[in-house]
């Protein structure tokens, strides 16, 4: 008996073709969704700043195997220079696919994806074009992360060099100030004292004519100016007695001219600070007190000094008119005498910070901090 073949109608053939097309589109859609889910998960891992780069790269390799058709048999390896990250079961000699990793045009490593052999010499699954494309995309993403990391390391190196140069410059400037202050005190100051003693002796022996009285007054005024300039350039109290006593001296000296009541709160024991740290913080406090008197019309200023977590912290608060923080930190305000921009840049150059809390009509608080370890390393 012969089998009779029933010919397909054009309509049934068309439906079969449409069904086959839909199945293929559904497969492609599933693969696309799997690819996008993997890329999203890998992007989240690589962009997580809290996790270390090594941990992120290992997590990326682990995620990569979940994106293929047979994740239970897949293994992956990432090679960057002499380092590598692998999944469990990965070994040399496996046949698979790979994508090169290039950073700034130079070969840096490669990303590999393979299937482990099955039982009874079963044929290895083949990789889809979508999976090959995903491997290339992930390799490029890793190259981007490595390039960014190298750039960050280079920027950090430049910042360290700038801080070192700034520290050396600040030290040289302070040494020059001290040399000038010593010259003013020991040479010019002493000469003026001797000259005035000579004039006073002549006054006593000649009945103090008007010319000698005028000369004595002139020498006295010049001596005061020299002493004032000496303390302005490099106050001896800062180096002879320390930062705390220098701040107390500053409060006594600057309070009356500006009509300020200045309170100083400091540790009972003098802080062990380098000369550079003392100088930078002292000049910063002096500038802030001057701003409170000249620009803020303040009546009360409080200066608090403390050491915490390896940093020396100084807070300067006033009850003045306050100011707009963003406006005060503009570079052009430094030229106008406000100086906050310059203070911040000096502190940043030495690894320190300046934080400002102020607004028009409510006074201001400025917090200065410098790392003690960094400062003590420079003398």
C-alpha cells in the first residue's frame, strides 16, 4: 500500500515560515536580554568605587559565564599583563573564543571564554555571534576601566609631586621670613636701640634741646615699626613658645585694634607641630581674624585648637555679618583682601582642608585642618 503525500497549502506553508521566524526572533530576543543583563551587572561591578579593582575584575569574569547558552559548562579567564583572573574549572588548552584588551593602542591583555569538555566526548557547544559580540564589548569596557585607573594613578602622582613642591616652597618661604625677622631684630633693631640710648645720653648732658627730643621720638617710632614688622614677618613667639601661646599672643595683639573680644580654647599641653604647620595655621588664623574685624564687623571671635585622628584642627568662629561662601572663594576675592581662596589652596597643597559655614547675617565658622604626619615630615 502506497503512502499518499498530502501537499501543504500555501497558507500552511506561510504559517510554518512565520512560526519559524518568530522562534528565531524569540531566541535572538532572549540572547539580547541575556547580553544586556550581563552588561548591566558588569557595569555596576566595574563602576563600584567602594570595591577594589581586583575584586571587580574577578566578579566580572564570574558574571561573564552566566551570559552564554550553557553557563554550567562555561569558564572564563582575564589576563592583564602578568596577572590573571579565572573562574573555577578553567585550565589551559581549552578551545573557545577570546577578545584582545588594548589600552591607549597598546596590547594589555585578553579576555577568554570557553566550554569545558562534557562526558563521553560529547561535542562542545558553539558560541553564538551575540556571545562573541558580548565578549568584545566587555573587553573594551575593561580596557576603559584600566585606562581610567592608570589616569587616576598618574593624576595622584602629579598631585603628590605638587604637594611636595608646595611643601618645599612653603618651607623655603618661612625660612626666608625667619631670616628677615632675625635680621630686623638682631641688626636693625639693636642698632636703633643703641642709637636711641646715645640720643637719650646727649639729651641728659645737653638739657634736651628740641632737635634731640624730635630725634628721640623718631627713633622710638622707628623702633616700634621695626618690632611690628618683625612680628608680622615671622613672630618669634611662634617658634620659641609654640602654636598655642602664639595664638594667645595674636588674640591679645589683634583684639583691641579691631574692637574684638577674642577667646582662645586650646589643649593644656602644647601640640607637637612642625615649624611649617605652625606657620601655615598661624597665618591662616591671622587672616581669618583680620577678616572678622575688617569685613564682618564682628564683636566676638572664638579660636579652638585641637588634635584628632592624626590632624591638627583649628576652628575660627565669629558673630559678624557673614558672607556668601561661593562668592568668598572666588580667586578674584583674594586680590580684594578676603584671602579665603588663597588659604584653601595653601592648605590643599599640603594635604589639608578648609571648610566654611557662613551666610549673610549669621556669622561664620571656618575649620582648618592639616595632617600632623605630613607636616612633621618637613622641617
